[in-house]
C-alpha cells in the first residue's frame, strides 16, 4: 500500500509518517512539503510540493490513499494568504485526488470547524453543525472546506472520504514550532518553568481537550489503511482548564474576565507583538468539547496518552526549545536570536 501525506513535516505530519512507516501493510510513504526535511523515516521518500501552485497529479498517481494535513496558520494579518493556501490549495488537492483515481482521501479538519458548543458544556458528536467561527480565519476556512468535502463526497462516491476533527494537538518535538506560530519570538523559553510564573489567569469558561501528536498520527494511519468513512472526533481525557496549567507550572490562579484577556491579545496583535489574533482567542472560548465514541468504536482508535501527558510534553519541549529536523519544527528555523521570526512581522508576512 502506498500513502501520500500532504504537509508531512509539521507537528501531526511527522507523527503520521512515522505511524504509517511502522505499519506492515504500508509499503511506501511519500511525504510532501514546501521544503524538504533532513528527517529520515523508514519506507519514506520526500518531495517538494506547494498545494497552492504545484502539479499534484503526478505525485498522487498510483497512491492508495492521500492524507491531507497541509495548513498555514500565519500570517494572521493577511487572511487572503491563508485562504489561498488552505482553501484554494485544498481544492487543488481534492481535484488531484479525483483525477488520479485515489481510492481514499483523509483530511485534517478540526474542532475549530464546529459551531460554538452547547452552553451546558456537554460533549458533541460528529453531527454537531460545522459552521465554525466566521470571524476567525482558521474557523472560517475549516468550515468552508467541510462544505467542499460534502460536495466532493457526493460527486465522487467511489472515493472513501474521511475527515478528522481533533482537539488541540501537542508533542515535545513540536513545541518550538508551535511557540513560533502562536506566541512569537518575544516569549522566552524559560517563562514556563515551574515556579517562575507566580500566577496564571483563570479565564471563566475556558476548557479544552488535548491530544498527543502520536495518537493523532495513529488515527490517520487507521483511517488510511482501513475502510472507515465520514467524520471522527479525536481527543483524549481529561478536559483541561487554566487550573490544570497552573498546577503544572506551580502557580496559583487569578480570576480574569475573558473580555480583559481578549483586549490584551487584541492590543498585542495590533502592535505586532503577538502573532495569534484576537479572533483566534474568541474561537478558542467557544469551541465545544468532543465526544470521541465513534473514533473508538468504528475506527478502533484508543489514545495511548492522556491530554495531560500531551500538554506536559509540550511545556517540557517549550522550556528545552526542542524540535525535529524539518523546517516547520527545527529550532534553527527561528534564526539566530530569532531574527527570522522577527522578519515575518509576527503574523504580517509568511
């Protein structure tokens, strides 16, 4: 079995490639990315491809499954750039899958595709509406692609379509890359050392689910090699909140209104001191908790790590400045004194 992974060098991509390589039924993996990595994985070859520009058809010919993970989070100040890559690029991936006659398409959707969750906090299953948070580019794009996939599945009934909707995904080796995307170069690694931060803001209503990247990779492997169709929520227990983070950092919590935090994020974003937009904060406050029953029963997926394991690994990697030898995850991508990060204008340029 030959599997093509689009966006294979990032947080989830590296874990997915490794999970596929360890599967006896997978004979070869083709990892696609805009920049080739130094990472070496059994059964895996790499090729450069940009979903917004490259001819994908020759790369998909002969594949038994395509896993589409490629995604740009930045630049948040230029949503046309992310729309071109994420939405129009995904449309090009889907078109090439159809033209190449690939039997299976597995797409990385997100909890961010869901409409705001129930006010009582109960977990939602895959039938919950996927209209996203239109104000946030990330939620808007994820929701739009859900509609594209609805159409694709109707027009290509012989193609098995699977869409994953995971919660927040972490692993130790992805910490530097995630810090670059969401926190920017002004946040020192040592800031998250236990005992250094005296307080953590306690934001009313903030609750989320985390997932280890390796567990996400295993879910994508199961989807690629099995016969599952449709949408699957992916998350691990327990539900996390600001008290969880405070415990991990040996800090106490201080009640802070969500509006105050949002105002601070907005001010820092407008001053180009923070790459994460205030609309992303709004989306995080409204996303639902996920019921993962379907993934466990129909996909046969069980996470090997708890959500607490995943966030603990992330914080450990944050402190150590860890990464992997791929452009999205390598610490050296930041440049000396994080000069390359400053050159992007913290969310203003790619």
